[in-house]
C-alpha cells in the first residue's frame, strides 16, 4: 500500500502539477497530494488502502482522471 500510494502520489505531482503536503485533522495526520492553487487535494495512500480493503482493481486511472478534471474545473472557475 505504501509503495503504490507513494508512486501514485508522485505520478499525480508530476503530471497534474501537485505537491506533497501533510494534512492533520481530528483523525490524525495523512500525506496528501495538493494542487498548486490549494483547491484540490487527493489522498493517495488512503485511496490505495480503501481499494485494497474492498478488493477493488483498476483504481488508479479513474482516481487520476477525477483529480485531473477537478483541477481543470477549479482552474476555470478561478479565471
């Protein structure tokens, strides 16, 4: 889970112009990938873990596309 989550987060950072951030809330601390404008946040490790727990496959492409679309939408609203 950690290796796949890290690889997925790095891919999002490289191709969606995101960056690693640490998010802390009432549930604890988690690593996240966040868009440069701070409008879109993804949680690569949690995403992978939830899909593993649910025995899902083919999870990364739909999540990547959702992040890409969310960033594009946020960017168009910002202009």
